[in-house]
């Protein structure tokens, strides 16, 4: 079954009601690879202040939930900015570290290709997650590569192995 067929099967299952809306959202947003976290941002502490550039999947227009834990509660601002293919900011969300957990729902009206985030000094954060808002399970899950990313890595490793074998 190729990725398109997996996507279509998830859509069909959703239409038939054989899976919950949350399960269908997880399957369609990850093309059958059940990984709900769409952003990779490593945990870091207050010594790393400034802009960070998380790895992020391309986000289609729709609603998303950004969540993370704050291990050092304070009163510092964070600014999350999503950008289109031209690098223009299309959505900006500001959060504060005045609570132990942050969860913010927002909507994108156009496709986001990248993001950056500014962390002000004085925070210690963890469990960063960006998920499709239709996925109801808020439990943190680490970022995982997609099927396409995993296949590309395997193909690259096989290519390197072939070159090494040829040079023996």
C-alpha cells in the first residue's frame, strides 16, 4: 500500500464512522504513521535564549494546538511565528511562562512551510508538541520521522553502503 492509498483508507474509515474523528485526524495528518507531534524542538534551558528554528512538517490550512511544559515558572514571553513559502509571517502566537503547562489553539489560513520561535530569558521548557486540533489526545509524544523521511534515510544508507562495497 503506498502513502496515497493509506491516506485514502484513513479518509474512508473516517467517513464510515469506523474510527473516531481524532484517530482519523491523526492518520490523515501523518499519512498512516501514527505520530501526532508535527514539530521537533529539543528541550533546552534558560541559557539558550533567542530564536530557535524547529523542524516542522508543512502545515496545511486548519486548526492546530501548540503545547509544552514550563519547568521554571516566571513571567517571560515566547513568540511563535509560522511562515509561508516566501518567508512571510502568516501567524504569530505569544505565550507566557506564568503557568506550568501551555496549550494554545490557533488557526492557519494558508500553508506554513517553516516556523521560528523566540524564547526570552528565564525559562526552562520541555515536551514541545504541535498537533492537528482534531486530535483529542493531549499526552506528549516525541517527534517522529514520517514514512517518507524514514524511506529516504534508508535509501541514503543503502546508497552509501553500495559505494563503500564498490570501493572494497
